C-alpha cells in the first residue's frame, strides 16, 4: 500500500527556515520521482519542487528557486524540502506527491504559516 506522510510544518518567522519531511511507504523514493506542491485557500495546488528518480535531477518553481531545496534519503525512504528565507507568500499547505505505476498519490498535507 502506497502512502506519503508529511511532517515538519508549523509557524515560522519571516526570514526563518523550516524543513519538511515526506516519508514514503509502498515504493522506493530512490526509484521514483517525488515532488512537493503547495496550496493556499482559493488557489490551485502548484508544484514547487521535484526530484527525479534517475540522476537526482531537481527542479524548482521560480517563486522558491534559490531559497528551497529538495533532497532525499534513500535509507529512510524520505524526501525533504528545506525552506530558507521564508516570507508570507510561502504560507500554504504543503503536499508530497508521487506517481507510482501511473497512479498519483498525495500526502495529507502539512500547514506552514509564515508570520511574526
């Protein structure tokens, strides 16, 4: 059974840092691409970072490029999103996503709120 479980969200000050985790089960993150999306009320879910299964190719949305970093730990089957220098526009629910055997899977989401 494929499952994605996010954690690490919370309240962070502008300019601060936060690291989100996505623990996968039912497939290996070393063999499957994983992405992070985020969504604010009234808006669609948008991809902000992704890491490929081959060659660790990463890509980022322009809005987070240079501030966020995606990585994975194959030993713990976890994908991370390191968020640095956050601002109010980063406030959202963050979701982990993977497509395994053509079926899309989402985590339950973790709330990130940037506020002083």
